[in-house]
C-alpha cells in the first residue's frame, strides 16, 4: 500500500470506523479461539499436536487459526461454511432454480446466502459429531475426554456448531460494515497470528544447529521471492481493447474512443486453493477418525498428506476450481452482449458470437496460466518439505492467502479513498456552481 494512502486514512472518519470495526471483530474471533470446549483436556490435545501435529492436523489447525490445537469453541473453524459455499456454487450450474436466483441480483444473492447458512449448520453438526466421537475414541490421545457419553457428544456438537455459526456471522459483519472480505480476513488472521511462533521455531533450528544460518537465509530469500512472484502475477492482467463508435445526435457527437476490458491472470484469486484444501481435509479426517483399518490404510497410502496422490488430486482440484470460479465470475456471452449494446467492438473481431468466442479463448488461456501458477505456489513448498526436509512453517496455500487477501484489502481501502475524494471534488464543483 502506498504510504500516502496510510496518511489519508486519518482524514476519512468513515473509513477509520470500518477499519476499527474490522480489527474489533477479528479481536473477538481471536478471543473465541482461546475459550476451550467443555469436557476436553486441552493439555492432552496440545501434547498430541506437539508430537504429531504436522501433516493434515497441521493444515486443519492452520485454517482454524490454532483453535483445533486448543480444542476451543472455534475448533471447526470456517471450513463448514466454505464447504457449503462449494456445494451451492456447484449446484448453481446444475439446478435451474439456483441459476435463476443468481441472475436476480441482490434479492437472489440473499436467498443463496440463506441456503449457504443452512448448509453450514448441517455440515457443522456432522463434523462436530465426528470430532466428538473421535475425541472419545482417543484420536487425539488417550484421556482427552473426562466423561465420555452422549451427554458429552451433544454438548460438544452444540458448542462447535455454535462456534462455526458465530465465525460465519463475524465474517458477514466484517464484509458489510468493515473493510475487505470477512471470511477471507478470518482465515488471514488465523494464519498471521502464527507468524511470530514460526520465526521463533526457525531461530531455534539455527540455534540448535539443526539448520545452518546460510540455509535459513536462503529459506527466507526463497519465501521473499515467492511473495514477489505472487504479487507480480496477482497484478498481471490481459487487456482486451474495445473501440466505441461515435454517434452524432443533432449537432453533438457522443461516444467514441478506445477503452480496455481487463482480464486478470488469476481471476479466481485465493478461492481455488481454499476450496481444494477444504475438500482434501474431509477424506484425511475420515482416515484419522475411522475404526476400519482398510479405509484408513487406503486413504493413508494413496492420499497421505504430502504424497504423490495427495498433490496430484490437489493440483487437479485447484485447476478445476480456477476454471469453474472464473466461469462463474465472467460470462463471455454476457460481456459480448454488453459491448454490442453499448456500440462497441473489438478491433478485427465481429460483434456478437465472434466476440464471445474470442473473449472465451483469451480467458481460457490466461486461466490456464493462472491455474498452473496457483498449483505451483501451493504444491512446491509441500514437495520441498516432504522430499528435502525444508522446514516450511507456512505452506504455499497459506502464503497465497496472506498475500492475496492483503492485496485485496489494500485495494478496497484505496477504492474507498478514491470514492471519498471524488465525492469531495463534486461537492466543491456544486458549491462553485452555486456561487456563480
């Protein structure tokens, strides 16, 4: 963010209120992560994470903001909401009623949001029951639950489901009354708070000679290079030129000139990695909590965290969601119709169907580049950690989320400032006009 932008924030009271509200809601979220679930021995769970907290447990704990490690009331995190969003967006393509709701504007969006909330509650109930059962069966170590039984299960399910619903409400409040996307900022906050401990862990590795100082410097340099690459690609776009014809009405000439239709290389943003990670967590949860050895062995052999099967499915899911979400965000037929209705055309391309085909071809190519970029950023740290023992404390997914959400939030702040400056300028023009 430009330093001058930070200074201008103090001049806009409304933007200050939005930013302070966002920080307040995130503080409430972090406070909830410290409230334990009743009937659970947190010390036993923490001991388990110290011994076996890597892999899938580390990934799940990362997305829950460390709440799983402490078995807090927010232990399920925001993943049920993300899973419900995935299901609703997939159904939008195949269910005509949902597709109609999507095209109805604000009212349709509210209905889909309500369906997403219902789905979140249902998934949270199921995942809460699975977690309560796993705790009783010693998935997180023996003696985790003081008094097993249906009374504990019911209390745990209600507590964990209520925690997820509260996080969902916090995210919606941030989106409406704060700054940035609330759900993304909740995940962002959960990742950022673990950064100091990751730096301390890296220092401990150097101090105990488990890692050389040169290796630590190279690791930091590599992370900075990845961050630079992420920022570069996130800002990259393909601009399609659009020429508007001039219209003569009476003695006046309207329109004309050249504009551009920008297509981002990574139109889907951080959505594909989040969706892919949330789906991959489900089978790995089953492998940890099931009593069937055959199911557990099959998942661990073919879908073990960091293994070939896991990374292959991860890449496929990322690429699928990149194309799927981009297709939802940008419809080439609608774009072509809007260009034609406004009297515009792409130089060298016929308006109408040919324009839609051209936009679709360009969009498919840059989406492929964006999907490959997302896959490389997300999978490379996992491969290096599993194959070469490089201690990545933040995987590529977390790094991508932090950079992407940070850039989006900064862009929204700048947009608020531009809007405020424009309103101030127009007020000044009106005052000068009245003075004349």
